[in-house]
């Protein structure tokens, strides 16, 4: 397997920090927890009403759980004003807004603060204490003076640094500064066309259909796919469940020429449908499959819910990477630009309320700051990142039942407990609760009872597969074969086949795995069949059409260096390079796209 072009060392965690500008709950249990109570939110009634009201509002008014404290304060030169500390979600204890109001002459400024130790550290405004902010953890308190010295104060110096995460209080807090995220020429061009050119979506669709379909397809060399494997090697201990294959394919191997990830037992080939341990990263596994190798009885099931595989996608390789959720926590972050929060361009006219700037009453998350990077306190434990879901432009439905309810069913998302776009019933949703447990399900109104506990969430379309309790197994989602109603992108003329990515949850005994799937050329039907073959309980679509939208990188630490391994070698062009050093996307510099990240769980202290 070739790795030279996709594996490069960076100068250790300290080096990355410098570049960045800084010194189980099971699905069943999550569903049970969503049983409706007397009130859906543990929040003041007025804030619940503001959250629900269909009126223009600020992103702060969209937060039903927020808690605010205001004190009188004094700034440089003795000027008097007020300081307000807004805790965005007390249950998460990560994001805060500090509002300094100096009246008509002095103005008002809002700062977005991040608490890197939400499990133990609390923030308090102290009126009589000149230190202004008190940080408490482990029974000890430390004062932190942020604004008393005006332009020379710590807060103003942090703002002027323009670092994505500027340290405050000896690194006990970070100021999140607005930054410009990296985007490729393709991203810039499509964004420009959508924002400024009438009818641009048709132009973009034509280009994708004529020039990008199957542009990234990978097929195993003919000889390699026909050669027998060494035999049924024992899978790694605690590996995920292998795929269910047809008898004719159980001993076949493939040579994945574009794979950029190192494997512990590499022989240059992969046995179809089996898992191999990733070298240097415990509890991370990789597998490859061709959809045509899936067991015949599975391919014959639920014919009314999926389309038959065409000859091209049947042979197109798919790579899957599995993460043991007992060892990793999942995070989610918005990019500097996407997804946006205004109206999606594809929403039906009758669903759009002209009195509202967006479906939730906002068209910006300011003064909250999205900066397209892994938080600095998590960088040292980050083992993987991968791109998120559709941009807001495509993140709603135009046809079908979901398009005619909930203002077009815009895809929702939550970061660090901040509701930035409401979670909408009927959509496929991956979410992380405040205890770190991961769930994936089709959202319902009853699930809103989980909102106070949600740290992260991302919706993207409708389910590829979902669990059928009556049969005790998973089945394709009801809209997998319906192009428009499922909002699968591609085109209604049959060119649904494209480079695509998705994710699923697999449960094997007491183990739970988050599985990322990269499909070199597939329709939603092929994706559903692959996730079914691997015994996933639930699966959802992510993004598509280009390597930058299906990007996944693993980070292997070797001494003081970090080796970046891309799932597909061509993904390396999305990172920045200086000589033989690589600064990875999402970890070393801001990016304009939303993404997920996996961090290794800390050992109990």
C-alpha cells in the first residue's frame, strides 16, 4: 500500500500549538431518556418562549438554558459600566459570553470565552474583587483580571492577537477570536456562484454531473481481486463485526492502491469485509469492501426500499474506519463559514417566512465565534478528524413530506451545548451527550427532552438505515431510493452515483463502534447495503462529491512527532505543507467547513 504521499510528520504537539496560535449511552437508552416530561427544558419559562417564538432574535435568545450574571464594574481611567457573564449552557459549562457595557460614550463589546476544563472549573463574576473573574476548580479559586487596564488589559491584548484561541489567565481560559478559515478554489468558486449568480445551482450541478461523477472511483486491480487470501486470519482482539459476504467473496483480497493509512498486519492486501488494526492507534480499525461482495440474501431483502446496484458502484471500493467508543469521545465544530444559519436556497417558497432572517429567527451566530479548529485543550488527545455534513444551501428539503413541514426541515446542529440551528424531527441525527456518550437516530419531538444534556449534534438528511425492532435488525430508511424526497443530491436523471461519505453505529455485544465510511462511487442504496452488511444499527449520510468533503485523517504520535495519515492519499492536498512538514486541516489551522473529531478518553484520576 502506498503511503508516501499521504503520511507526513509534523513537529509534535508543541509545534502544532504554535502553528495554531496557542502556547454508551446506547441508542435505546437515549430514546428512553427522551420520554416527555412536564416541561421539555430545565430553563426559565421566558427563555423557553423566546426559543420557540417565530420572531427575529439573536443567537443568545435562541439558547433556552442560558444563565446570566451582571455586576457593576470599573474600567481603565475609572470609567464605570457593567459586566455580564452569560453561560450558554450550564450543563455543558464550556462556552461563555462576557459583555462589557460602558454606556453611550464607551460602547459595548462582547467576548466569546471558552472554558478548557468544563468538568471541574467554574467561572464567576466578582463585583468587589478587582480580579473581576474568579476561576474555581478542585476547591481552589484563582482571580483573573481581564479588563481593568483597558487597551493594556489581558482581554484587549488577546483580542488584538487575532489568534483563533488566545490564552487568558495563564491558559485557564481562551478567547475565541473571529478568523478566516481555509477553503479550496473549488469551495471559493461554488460559494461565489451561489452567493452572487442567479441560477448558479444549475451550473454547479451540470459540472458535477459531467465532470465529477466517478472522478474519484477506486477499483481493485483485476488480478488482486481474483486472488485467494492467505486464509481466514483471526481478526484483531475486540475488532468490530465483519461484513456479511457472499460465499464466492469470503476469501478474496483487494490491493487498495490509494489507501494512506498504515495497518498493523499489512501484507499489501486486504481481505474483503474484515477488519485490520490501524498501526500505532489502539482501538482503531480499517476495512474495505466492494458492494458486489455483500451476501446475496441481504442484497435481495427490502427491494422496495432500495435500488439495485449498478455495475459501476458494485465494484467501487469503499473504505471504513471504526473507532471503539469505549476509548474515544466524539466532538463536532462549525467551520468559519459553513454551515450557515439563514434560509437554505432550496426551501419551498411557502415554507419561507419573509419576516424571519432564517428558519430559527437568526442569520448569524455572532457574537458566538466559530473558528473551524479542534479546541486547543483537546489537540494532544485528538486521533482523527473528518468532514461534517451539507452546507446550509443544501441543508433542507425541497420535495416530499419533510419539505412541507418545520419550515422546510433545515438540518440542525449544536456545538458545545450552544443550539445554533434547532434539531428538527424526521432527520438523521448524531449527537453526543454531556457524559460523552454517542447516539444516532431519527430525531423526534420527544427527543427535545435531551437538549439540556446535548454537548454536540449534527443532522444531515434522512437515515440510510435504521433499526427495526420488530425484526431485530436494521433495514434501509424509507427514503433511500427516493432522490428528491431524501435530498440525496446528484440529479433526478439517475446520476446519483458519486463520491460519498457516511457514518454508522455498530453494536457488538457490549462494544459500540462509530464507523466512518468513504465510498469512492456510490448511490445511497449502495451505502445502505454496505452499512447493513457490517451489522450497523443506524447509519446516516455526511457529505459528497469531492475529497475535501469526504476528508478523514488519523494522527499517529511517534515520539515528539505527529504522523498524519489520510484515508485516501489525495486528501493530503487539503493540508498545508512546509518542506517535509505537514500542518493538518482542522488541527493546525482554521477551516471553513464543519467537522467531527475523535479524542482519546482520559484515564480516570
